[in-house]
């Protein structure tokens, strides 16, 4: 509700009502632009990542192809196109071919609901800088992410090789796990924005509300990244997990799974499509984080003092700047963090992110409800207290049990160790008797293995 | 316009029903049942549009929940029987005949 | 004092007591005592009963049982019910005494030892139910007793009977149950159609007006009763059940239980559905006559004495049904008296047959011969009982049979004449059986080839395979002992007394029968005349 | 329906590109036949024979999938609730608390039964 | 999009308290599973489950004492009316009784996932695993039944149906002995159950398409208001009916019943056989009387056919059975048929009240007898677990006359012999049917009763009149729980057979106001 009432006040922000009015050719133009920008973005992104990571590691990075090595990714792409297309005979051909497509298409589609600016005049038509918007736009993003999982599973499955299957399974398990936490982290945003439409969420971040505390009006920050810090942090983590990026790049953990689900997609255009999809996914999650938490295309604080900052084509700039920043964060993570173990990854997703997220949502909802209705505040507080105490109790029980278990285990190990120290042959460990003549010291003929 | 969706849903439902009756693998049968449930969802959503109220869509939510619960329990049962007898074929399960 | 409830409660409590006491012997004695108490109470009841009284059901007790269905615990007796209750009360102690060793596992014919206590407890429960079924003045209560009665009898046949006891028991139960369920439908429909929200019999009399409905309901009741009473062609369970049941149970089955059927026809069919009764009378009479002749003819051909007795009963039940549906007061009273007399006479026959079987272990007629030489008392009583079966004048059955035939002749001369042939045939089967078994030279029992069908049918599985005579003196047929004399004596006495002086009983019966018939005739003032005209044409 | 049309346009573009790339891949590169190239990659050793029909997924993943379904469904209910929260007010809060507590109970059960442990 | 202001719904927690209590206890049960140490679980579960059921029963009574509301609770989705309360009471008591049975040791598998005979299983048994999840599952299922029977909205009914069924599917597969059989029963029950619920759902969709609502009252109102879409309505009714008839095991949807009853652990069978039927009949009544009452002339002939078929199939196929649990299953099918005659006996309000009260009474009477019968089945065991084959029951009457006698009592009650509860149940239903102009149905019912009596009697014959075999089954020394169940069921059977009036009054009272809409 509040989002919509807000909208009426500021005609600059496009709302749901502004969509679906474009003529087809405008839509085609916008779609084509988005497509091209994403393609170029991938080329740029690959280069940027390599360059930045090198700089962080005191290296130069690509610097041969073109100025600053800018053409490096173009060269890589060309190389991929010109390499031999290998196809192992074990693969399930149809699935093997479909998988990259299934992976790539949804990645692009998710971008269609990302708002990149207010309404502008484009070839004589006033249109928002956003391909389209739906009442359930965020759901579309999540849905596309889910469909992408099919691509991963199909790629792994269709390849019919142990590495691929395992990689695909791991990847899908990881993605679905983090998708839950991601989905939960959005709830806070919806609670505040009251809508699932991306453009309206951006609009809702235009002005912060105000908290009346003892007669004092304390303005609330308008961006949800500050208002809902826990949600934002969780989203950032899940964003990494969702896109299989370091430190959560287990599906492709070279050490154990070679290339993961893409092992059999040896260097060719098919692989290029997969890689493209991965980068587009990164862009999508970045764009979503910007839209939902960082005020979308709106200018950041000092610039926003300038009245024209949020009008015309300017916001496009702010948007892309934010994109670059978020992408840099990805690179930063990659440069500085080690890869986690798979159990750690799942434990983080299931045992920390989800419960914390739920608790946070309930907290936010409670606070909101208390602001909505002043009645029954005590009831809410009591319920809250019960929940908190319950959670603490459960946690305490968990913790003490775990602690006890750990202690007993340690004591056991210690006892065993001591026992073994005193009596090496106890516990069935084959310890050679001390009086055994040393092997090399006795002149005996060597017995070849297997001839007993 | 909505008629097409109804026809589709009826078709899906019929396919599912026939699948349940014809197929022998428990998992396939089970998937056919799920197909039937989703056909129901389609019908609900279509009718919701036809009737101009949202009840049908809400029902679809509930159906999804139930379908999910059914998946969880059904797969658990099928896995259980699979582990016991190393086959998921319904025909192999023939102890209960008179 | 709630006489009838007491009458029912005493045997039930006795049954509980019997099943709780420690020793078998004590159980038997207790059962006997209880049954004698019941007999004494019945005598008191009978003395207090006032046949001339205006009220129809005396000693009436009516309580709400299930108001929801309009069901009452309603009991009360008129003359008809009273004599039948008396019949039960007299027979039960006799049966108890007669079955003293039936469940012990002793005796040549006895099956292996079974729970004696259960047997006597069942007997007492059965007695309570028999009293209940005759005393019930609520149609529903009657139905309940009618069905519940099956269960103890079922167990008595099934657990204590002969080789094919379980077959016989199941057949008995299913036949009766089927009939009973049909009756249930009719009972329900009666309740619904009558719309009086009550099951009290007096209020339901002729409550259903619509003739078609009446006919259907009549059919429901009648079939149940016809199965119960075994009227031809619903009789096939009786020979099996009676032949396989232990002698005591057979007496109660044929002597009392089956009377419920004819009693039901007289009490319920006629009064509840007078029009339908009149409509169906020709059919019933045909069935009855066929039954009389058929039963008698088949009886002649029997080789097994228990089966033979059972078939004679079918013939006799034909007479009773004939009497009931002749709808004259003579015939009605005769039929009622017949019920009593038949109970005693068939009871005597079965018991004496039981004694024979107990001694020799076979129920085949061919296994016996010349008994009157070795056991004259046995043979003599057997003869008296048999003669009562053929309605020798001077014995009680003669009176009743004569009344029935007379009453029937008043209205339906042709059937009455045909039915008379049954009397002739009766002489054939009774005398022939006597001749084969009791006269001539004493006979070694000829045992059937082991495993042959004959053996299966006649010889109890656990009876000794070598001739009993090798163990017991005088061809294994000692004469009646004291206990057995005590068993037979009262029966013979009753047969003789009622044969010469049936008036006291008739005095009790007549008013009730008249009432019954008058309640039918309420609609048609002079049916007898009309019918006689019809019959004359 | 019009709001969905642009998505379709983008989908056509993306799908066209992806399918194009995948299909021309075999034609752009050179073809030098080598037996080893036909085998699945397995660190240079003989590839493990794969069972017909692709074999089976480890059961462990089924548990994850089930859990995902459960929580995804929970999210389905959270979204509309969040959107309509202002109108539902206290009632919505209490009901959703009950709902979440219920789910958390199941969650705790799974956790304790080692459904969330990987090794 | 529509900006209609959403009114926060209201929920009458007090009216729903029995259900909420059961569900709450189930949830606590899950927590116990999660946090209580293994050796303590059972000893916590047992009192919790029993307390919850008793508490819910008391709440139900309290609701009944407080007087009934005149409108459905929870925004018209749950109707807490007389029939509901009666059915709730019956379900709760029966569930309580079944819980006592379930408490018995050695019935449930130690670890469902372990392969029989494998080291895994050995280990599970040795380390004292026990499937204590049975208790929360039971509670969930019971809660679902309560909801199913009182739903005033097809959606809620569907949810109730599933909440009721899903735990049962699992419970069926947990038998300790004859594991394959049990798991097979489970998978069959599940697949067929899911299949039938899909039918229910599609029927619901079509009716929604017709009426624009799934609220029973709204559907009923639309019957006269909406025209031109009768096809939707009729097909929808048929499919809805299929889903519901499946649950009560009416022919031709009865195929699952014998398999499932045979395979499931007997204690679970007892629960299923008694309570599910009760709950499902509550739902059937609601759907066909409340929602589709105006369509009576369309569904009545079909229901006639189904009732006749069910009675006959149940009675005739039961004769061919050699397994005691299968036989009881077919008998339960036949009884479902008898009950259906009551459903058909719809008419004017007074007639409806009579039929309803008859059905309610029948359900109560049948439920108790069934629980008792299955309780006896649990006690007759041989080396391989329960002695299911009928031949093993030969001579039981000699071996243990009391047990056999009680079982015979139950069988006689099934057969509808007077002075047992079954008689008055049958009587009530048949008399309602006669009053509802369904005399032919009653005749069929009576005939099939007679057929059914045959196989009941056959078992009695076996038990009492056959010689026991030397290696016959032993009678397990009954635990307190089992003997309490048997005693209670026997007492209920006798008391309802001799003094049915109080319960009949209760059923009358429950039925007098019919269903609230």
C-alpha cells in the first residue's frame, strides 16, 4: 500500500501501470540493448576480473591483446570458437546439447525485470528504462534462477561421467540450498516495500520513513541495505553461493572434480555459452542486489543532493557504477577468500543462514506490526520473548550437548592415546615388536610382492 | 480463451491418470500422480480467471504444498521399498494378493 | 412382583453362577437347581394366571428401552404364551437331567470331553431367551430374542454335537439368520409404515392398512417364521441340526425353539397383518399340507433315528401351521395345544433316542434290534413316546391333532382330509421304526466301514471302533437307570394326563386364541361364513 | 499480457544466440579424430563404465531436494504475507509466527536427525 | 491489480481447540523426537499422546456443552456443528484406544530404512532404536481426520484429507514383521491414495469452475443460481465422489483396503479401520448433503448403485478370504456399504436428522468393535508374528476360550446379531433408509448381511468347533494396554447392544440441528 501511495506523489518513478504500453519495436530495441550490453558486459567482466585480481595479487594480468589487454576476452572467445568440438561417445546427445541453452536463456531473462532508470524519452516514446515489470517480478528472477539449476543438472547428467554427475549434483544442491536463504532474505524487503514489482521496490527506496521516538522524528535510511542489514548481508552471501563463485565454487572445484558439471564441455562454443551464462548470472544477482537493497538506479547520497540526479538518462550511470562496484566485490572475494569445504558450505546455508533469516524476518515483522497497531504490544512482546527464550533454550541445549560430546570425544582420544603410548600394541594397531631385527640389517633375499 | 487451458488441463489429467494405470514403475506412477495434481492446478488457475476471483490461485498454493508433502512422503516410501527389494516396479510387489 | 423378568433373570444369573463354580459336578447340580427354581416360579405364575381376566397380557411389564426407536422392554403373557413358557420351564430341567453326561466325554456316543460348565450355562441362557421370546409383547424385543436365541443354540450344536456338528450348526445359524434378517426388514418397515413410533404389539395390531404393504410385510415375517418352524420347503436345516445336536439340545431345538416360528405366525402374522394373512392362507395351507405329507413320507425312508424324528417334526409342524391358518377357534386352540404336546412327545422321543445312542454310539436304526428284550423299560417308554407321535387316542397329541383337523375341516375340508393321511403315515413310520429297533432278535451293532460316508454320518468320530458289547454286558444296552427314569417319567406322565384331561390347558389357551381370532375378525365380522360359502362352491 | 511480451522478445534473442552457438560449435573447429577424445575425461585413466540409464543419484541429494521443497513452499507463503502485511496486521503476524514455528520444528527435527549434515 | 483491502480473518480458536490441541501435541511430539534422548522418547510420547487425545476429547465435550455456534468457524471453513462434535468425539476416543494398542512393544520396525536382515538392522535393533515417530504421526493423522470431518470448504477438506492420509501411508510401512508385505501395503496405499486425491482435487476444480467458490454453502447456493454449466458440475461431482468413496473403501474403489489392512501393522490397521471410516463419512455427508444436497436427484441413483455394489462385493469377496485381516477388510467394505444406504436416505429435514443420527451411531458402534477385533488379532501370534491365516485360528476357542469368546462377540456384532452394538447400528441405518424410501437397498443390505454373516460364522466355527493344531499360535500375554482395549471394545459392543439409548440420544442431539452451513 504505502509503496503505491508513494508513487502517486512522484511521477518520476515508473510504477507497474507504466509497463506494457511500449510499442513492440521499442521492446525489441530495449531487449536487444540489454542483450548486447550483457554480452559486452561479459567480455568486459572477464577482462575486468582478471585485471583486478592480478592487481590485487601484484601481477599485471592480461596486457597483450589490445590496450590494457582489453581485447583479451574477445581473443579467448574467438579461440573457443575455433577449437575442436569434442563430444565423448558416452554422452546423452540431446541433453548434452540442450543443457547450455537451458543454462543461458534464463540468465538473460532474469535481467528483463531489472530497472535501470526512470522514464525517459526514447525515439519519441516515453518509456521506463526497464524492459518490463510484473507484479511478481522478483518471483520471475527466482524462477529463472531455479530453471538455471536444470541446466546444471542436465549438463552433469547428460555428460555421463562421474565428475560431471557429481559436479552437477553438488552444484544443484548448492544452488537450491542457497536459493532458500536468498528467497528468505527478500522477505524483509517485501515487508517494507509491500510489493514484488521491482520498479516499485526501487520507488519505495526513494524516501526513508521516519521513526517517531519520544516525539522526535528520526529519519530512517531509505535504502534497504541499511534498513535491513542482516537481510542484505545474507543476500550477499547467498549471491556468491547461488552463482557458484569463490568461496563457494565447489561444483567446479578443480582439485576434486576437475571442471564439475562442465568437465565434458571441453573448450568450445558450448563451453563459451556456459561461461557466458555464469557471468550473466553474476550480473543478474548483482543487479538484483542493487535493485532490492541499494536503491536501484537512484543516485547515492552525496550526488542525490543534486536535483537532476534521478532524472533523464543519468540514473543509468549510477546503475552501472553500482554494478561495477558489486562486481568488484565478487572479484575481491575471489582474490582473498579460500574455497570452503562442501560440508561447511551446506552447513552455512542450512544451519546458519536459514534460521537467522527466519528469526530476522520475524523480528522485522514484529516491529512493523507494533508500529502498525499500538494495541496488544505486550502480547507481541510476550510472544517474542517466548520465541527468543525458546530459541536460546534450544541453542543452549544444542550447544551443551555438542560441547559435552566434544569433551567426551576428546577425553576418549586422549585416553586412547595414552593407552597406546603405554602399550603400543593395544587397540590392535600393528606395531612391530621392538626386538624384531631390522629389515635392512638382515641379509635376506627380497620377496617380490604378490608371491607370498 | 480459457477453454484451451481447460482442455490442456483435462488432457494432462488424463495422461496422468492413464499413466498411473498403465505404468509399472512406482516412481513413474508417482510422477503421473504429480502430473495430475498439476493439471488440477492449471484448472484452478484457469477457473480463477474465468470466475474473476482469486480463490483458485490460492487453492493452487495449497495444492502445491500438498503435492510437496506428497512428494516427500511418497519418495520416502518408494525409497524404503526399493532398498528392501531392489526394484521399484509395482508388479514385483505382489505379495498382497489373494 | 415382576414375575416375568424374574423368570428371565433367574436362569441368566444361574448361567453366570454355573460358569463360575469350580467343579463340573457342582455346575450340573446348580444348573438343575436353577432350572427347577424356574419351573417352580412358572408354576406359581400359572396358578396366578387368570384365564378369564379381561386384560389380555397379564403380568405385563413395560419400560422404555430405546425411546429413540420406540422400543420397549415389554413383557406379558396371555394363555398361548403361558403354556409355551410352561413347556420350556418343564423341558429344561428334564433336559438338564438327561444331558447329565453329554458333555463329559463318557458314553459310547459322546464326543470327547468338553467344557461341561459352558454347556449348562448355555442351556440356562437359552432358557432365559426362550421365556423372553414368548413373553415379549414388544415386536422389537421379540425380534431381539428371536435372533439372540440362535447364539447359544448355535454353540450347543457346534461344540457338543455329532460328527458333522459344525456343518449343521452353520446351516442352522445361516438359515435362521437369513430368515431373521428378512424379518428385520419387515420389522423396520412395519415401524416406519405404521408411523406410531412404538413397537408395542397391542398398538401395532392391524396398524398397517395398505393391503400391498401388508402383504410384503407379512411375507417378511412369515418367511422368518417358516424357516424357524421349519415349514416345507424351508425345512432342510432341521434334520441336520437335530441329528447332529446333542440329545438335550435337540429336544430344546425341536421342542421349543421351533415353536417360536409357529407361535410367531399365530401371534404376529395373523394379528399384525390380518388382511394379508387371509390373502396368503391358501398358500400357507398348501405348504402345510405338503409339509405334513412330505415329512411323513420322508421320515419313513430314514435310516437314522434322529433324522427320522426330525422329519416327523416337519410333518407335525405342518399340522400346527395348518391349525394356525385355519383361523377357527378349534384349530387355533388345537394348534397351540399341539405346540405343547409336540414339545413333550418329540422331546421324549429325542431323549430316549439319545439314551440309545449313548449306550451304543450309533444312531442308525439298523444297528439296533430286539431292544425290548434286553431293556424293556427303554423300549416301553420309546413306544409310548412314539405312539404319542402318531397321535394315538388317549395320548395328548391326539387331542390337539383332532382339534386341528376338526377346526380346519370347518373351513377347508379338502386340505383337512389330505392332512389326515399324515396320521396314517405317522403310524407307518413310528411303528416300523419300533419294529425294526425294538422287536426281533437282539442285534450286534454292525459297524460301518471306517471312513465310509455311512460312518461319517452315523458314527461319532470318537466312539470306540470295536463293538461296545465286548466291554458292556447285555449287548451294551442296559435298561434305564434311575436318572433316566426321572427324565422320562414326567414326560410320559404329561402325555398321558393331557391326553385324558386337557381341559385345564385348553381353558388357558382358548380365551387367548379367541382374542387373537377376534382381533382378526374385527374388520370382517363374519369371515367364517363367507369362507365356508367360498369353500362350498 | 502485454507486460510479458518483452520478456518473450528477450527470450527469443537469448535462445537464438545460445542455440546458434551450440549448433555451430561442431562446424567452426577443426576435426582430428583421436580415440582418447571420445572417452569421458577421467584424469587419464580408463573411464569408469556408466550404468545404463545413467545410474542413480545418491540418496543424500534426495533429502536436500525434499528440504528445498519444504522451504521453498514456506517462501511461497511468506511472499504474499509480506506484501499484504500492512493489511493483515497483528493477525498476520501471529499466524505467520505459528507457521514458521511449525516449520522450524520440522527443521529442528531434520537437523537433529542429521539431515543437514554432510560428510 | 485489485487493490481490495484485505480484511484480517478471524479465527474462533476456542471452537477449534480440540484440533489445535492435537496438532500442537503432534508438533511437540516432533520436538521430542528431535531433542529427547532416545531412551526417554517413548516414555514422554505415550503420556503426551494420551493426554492430548483426552484433552481434545474434553474440549470437544466442552464445546458441546457450551452450545453450538450458528455459523462455521474460521471464516466459514470449519463447521463445528453437532455432527462434527460427535464425530470428533468418536474419532478421539477411538484414536485413544488405538494408541493403547500402538503402545505395545515389538510392532514397529526399529529403523524403517534398514534393509531387513541386514547388519544395519541388527545394529538398529541392538542399539534399541524404536520408531517412536509413530506417535506424532498418529497425532497428525488424527488431527487431519478431525479437520477432514468438519471442513466446510472443499479446500480445507482436501487439506484435511491429506493431513489424515499422509501419516497413515507412512505408518502402514512400519511393521516389524513381514516387512515386505508392510512396505508393499504402504506403497500401494500411497499410490492409490494419491491417485484418488488427485481425482478429488480435479472434481473440486470443476466444481469451483461451476460455482466460483469452494465453500460448501456457496456451492449449494450456486446450484440453483448458476445455469448452463451442468457438465462441469456433474463431472466435478463424480470426481469428488470418487475421491471420497475411495477413502471409505466403497466399491469399485475398494481394492486398496484388503491389501493395506493386511500389510499394515495391526495396531495401525485398527486405527485406520475405525477412525478413517468415521472421518471419511463425515466428509462424505458434508459434501453430498450440504454442498450437493440440491443435486440429490443426480447423485442418488449412482449412490444407490455404489451402495449395492459395495455391500455385495464386500460380503461376497470376504467369503473367499483366508487371511483374518483381509477378511476384516472386506467386512469393513461391506459395512461401508451399509453406511452408504444411510447416505442415500436423504430427504426432508426430519428424515435427514434421523438418517444422520443413524449413521453417527453406526460409526461409533462399528468403530469400537473394529478396534477390538484388531486388538484381538494382535494377540494371536506364532513364531513369525501374528498368525494371520485363518487356518491358524482353528481351535482357538479351546486354547483360550475367553479371547475367542470376545472375538466371537465382535464377529457377531459385525454380523449384526441382536444384543450387540452392530445390530442397533444396522437397525438404525436400515430404518432410516426405509423411511427414506430406499427399501430395495435395505433388502440388498439384509441379503448381504446374511452373506456376511456366513463368513463371520465361519470364523467362529473355526475357533470353537475345530480341533486346535499342535503347533497352533500362542496367545500373547496381553499387555495392560491391549487388554484394556479389548475389554473396552467388548464392553462398548455389549453396552451399545443392550442400552444404546444414551448414545442414540447423543447422536440424535448431534444430528438434530443437522449441518450448519
